[in-house]
């Protein structure tokens, strides 16, 4: 039996489905909620399992199929092409069969990246997470620069978000000296140089936090832009932050 159209008292056509087309659940709401919870738990366990497996793969040299030589001393990292090329467009291109000599020799050199930084990059790629540490934005700049070079969009976004989260903590900017705030400003300016238009929404809240503590006016930013001290992206987000600034920081009153 197919759905049929009837008219109500106002002459409006209504679509009526046959009784057997309507699905009723005999389960109670608590039972349905229990099933939903079990499905969520299953996904959580699968995520933990994947993290554990990838963590083991990162430590175990078995079945690695590419060596990445990092830094000036060419420290070797034995990795898995399928893992590192999943999130990195750089590695994806380098590992593509027959396209570059790296794909034939199964060796890649990264002399411009420090081994310590690269360990954090591959830790993120093997789903072991990224743990930021406040250094006035310097570590975030180094990580962002590496992620940008390796074309790892997910890590770029995570580094920017972590910088934004850390800049909101009172102990980082509210209690910082003028000299330390200037360090944050200079580092943020370097990060902005590597950013594109799609990064602007993520940069805006960071600029807002910095603008609440950085003693500068719009004229000073424009002067720095003209002299070449700061780039156009940094100037744009900071000018917008200053325009929206309504007063001192609501947390510390500075």
C-alpha cells in the first residue's frame, strides 16, 4: 500500500503514510540510551586501541619501510610510509611510487628540521597526541613551521589552537612582563608569516588576547608594517583586535 494524499478541513493536501510504513520501537527510552552509550564506548575503545597499536609501531622497527634522516647530523627515523603519508602531503608526494628518487630509495632527508621537533611531529602522526609547553610561543612557532613545511594541515590547526588556549591563561600573558609579552608578539608575527587566509579565524582570538596586553596603537602597527618589521597578515589580525578592544584585560585589568 502506497502513501495517499487527502485534504484536511482547510483544503490543504496532506500526505498520509500507510500504517505498515511507520516504524515503532518497542524498546524503552532507557534501553535505547543504553545502546547508544554502548556504541559510544565501542568507538572510544576502538580509538584507544588504534592509539595503542600506532604507539607500538612507532617504537618497533619491524615492518618499517622508509628512513627519514633529520637535522644536520642526519639522525635516522625508521617509519611507515602508510602512516606518515596519511596526514602529510609532503610525505604523500615523496612516497608515491616512482615519482621521486625518495620513493625508490626509501630514504628522505629533512636537514632543516631539528630531530626534537620531528619527534613531536611523528608522535602526533602516530596518534600519540601533541603536548604544548608555554615558551612565549617559540615552541609553537617551531612546530608550526615544521608542520607547514611537511604540509600537515591537522597539526597546523592544532598548534594554533593550543597557542590560543595557552594565551588565555592568566599565568602566561596576564602575569607576563612587558619584555615577555614582546617575545610573544614577535613569535606570533613569525607564525602569521606562514599563514594563509583560511587561518585567519584561528588567528583572530590569539590576536585578541595579545592585543589586550600589548601596549601599542594602530599607528605603531602600521609603522612596523611599512618598515617591514611585521608582515601584512600579522598587521591585519592585530589591527582588527585593537579595533575590537574595549579596554584592559577583564582578567587582570592591565
